[in-house]
């Protein structure tokens, strides 16, 4: 298992939530949905996303992509993250 260190606090990050859904954006448009883990520094509360699945579980060409996005956007904030690429 990987270890992540907060450069600012010199503390090890800890898992905050396993299995969040990370929505990858491309040019401002939702492109892929990935499963990943949310980590947090226990001191300064900075967060990072790591531990991505090998492949996205939905992509923009999937027939049910819009339905999946609606389902994810309806979740509480801590269960999803939007990533600009």
C-alpha cells in the first residue's frame, strides 16, 4: 500500500473515504467516472485522491453516462470529487 506525506505538516495522510467517485473533466465537460480513495492530512486537513481503479467505470460514450452523472451529483459532497484535466 502506498504512503502519502503532507509536505507542509510532515504527517502521513490517512484514508478519509474509500470508494469515492471521481468525475474527470476534459475541457470543462464530464468525460469519465472513476472509483478512487480520498485521503486527508490529520493536521492541516489537505486532501488528495489516489488509488484509482485500473479503468473508469463509466465514460462519456457509455449509453447510461448521463444517468450515472445524475446519480453521482445527487450524492452528498464527500462522496464525489470533480477533477479538471
